[in-house]
């Protein structure tokens, strides 16, 4: 009899919460277009606005400043629009992004490539605040994009400190909070961010729906998708009512359970790391700085991550490589490269990410699978033997 599979890749996507599934099922029966003024349209509009209020409450924002998008990637692209006016009235045409951002931010949105700069990070994965200050003082006001929590390492960035530097220089701050939502408590006002991106499928909502949240009194960027006047003219197109309903229900459930879920999950994460560390030459990345309570990026120098991921899969445990996949080819992790790690680690990192359904038995089975795999893999990968 086959063992039930264990899912430890929650940072990639999450199971659909029961609350989200039920909200979406109910929304499928709502016939009206949210832009219509008749009763059916008003009913659909009510579903959208209830979800908008839930997203706003989760991040400390205002409902009217929540712009629904097709996901975190579009929310990031919408934020990264040149021409937005900074704190002192200057139109901003310069972009600074941290070197460990998601690919959708590193792509630079609509900014001209020559006006995009990469902000370095320390070995810990934290952004270099001194470097940021120097970059801000060396040119016109900039839009700066720094994620709240990294999707690979789980490192939590000092966003409020970044905001102070950016605003002092007359710039604006965009924060990709996709991985942070539902895992840590944060507030757009306390972070002092101007724009903040979130996504539903990281918290038990459906794929294909996210939002860009604007700070109070922030006019925001121009629309990427033009046509109708939906989303206060910031994003044209008829709203996806079922997906938005699922997002709203998921964010309510995630916020309500966050404290208890994450306290339990952090204990499990620590248990997992203790078991993984028993392997010779193993490293837990960024273990000495604040991280998401559910995330572990782990590696054995020189051991090929893809080999380990496949091995785990054969043992019934779903994990991911810290490397990005492009056209079926595993690439070195740009996050670890930015942190100063060499090829022996950038190609060796394995990410474990836990969620609200993860149990102690799941963690113990993952450790058992790793103990079984590690001996065979170390013998098999000559690169490890050559280095050690």
C-alpha cells in the first residue's frame, strides 16, 4: 500500500481553503456584472467589495486603495511604472530593486533598463542599507522595490528602515508582500510603504487573483490595462467575481488563524532543521536573521539540488529547489548568488516550506527520507567527495 504523499512546498502554492472553495461556489451563482446598477449587478458588487475590505484589513490599508489584479506578478508590474510623482513632486523615472527580488520585480516593469539598478544584499540576505543610501544620494528620486519576505530563504527585510531612507530622498517604496501575507503581521502604514503587492494562492485562495494596495493619499501608477473604468480606472476589465470572493474568504481565514498556525508551524520548522543538520556539511541558509516561521532553505555543498528533489519525490515528499526553473533547465539560485554563495551552494539549495496542514508526522517522515537519501546521494555525487 502506497504511503500518502507529503506536501512541503507551500511557498510555491497552497491547497484551496474550505472557506475559499465555499465562497467561490456561492459566487458562481451570482449572475450580475459588478459594474451594472441593477439588483444583480449590485449583488456582484457586494461580493467584490466585501473581499476588498478583507484584503485591506489584512494589510492595514483602505478598501478604496485595493486594486485587484490577476496575481502577484501583475501587481508588481503595475507598481513598477515610471512617471509616478514622488514625495517632493518629482516624476520618478529611476528604479532600484533588491538583488533578491522575485523575477517579476527584477524584470523592471516599464522602466527603461538603463535606469534600473540592483541593490546588493549582505551574506545574511538582508539588504545593504548603506549601499541604498549611497544609491539614493547619487541621482534623482527613485522608486525602490524591496520584498518583505523572501520566497526562497524566508528572510524578512527591514522595510521600515528602507522606507525612511527612500522617503528622505524624495522617492517611493514598493513592497512585494506576497510571501509575507498570512505568515507574519504587517501594516502598510507602519511599514511606510507606498505600494504593496499580495496574492491569493499563497494563503489558500485561488490562483489568478492578487492585488496592489496603495498607501492612503497615494494616487498610484497609471493603468497597465486600459479600457473600462473598473478598479477606479486603475485596472480595466470585468472583475473575476468568484476568484475575488475566494481571495476574500482565504484572507479572512488566514488572518484569523495566523497566530496559532504560525506558532505551531515554527516549532515544526525548527524540528525539521534539527533533523536536517545531522547530515555532514549541511547548511541552513540565513538561520541567524529573522525569517518566515514556515521556511527553510537547506543545502549540502556540492550536492545537486535537482537530484535531491527527485529523490524526495520518489519518497513521497514534495519539496523544491532553491534554483529557478526556466524551460526545463535548472539554473543557479539568483538569491544565493546575490548573497555571495558560490556554485557549490547556488545549485544545491533545497527549500522546505510548511503550512497549516503540516503535521509532526510529516516533518519526521521528511527527515527520515533525507537520512535515507543523504548517504546514497553523497556517495553518488563526486563533487561532494572532491570538496571534502
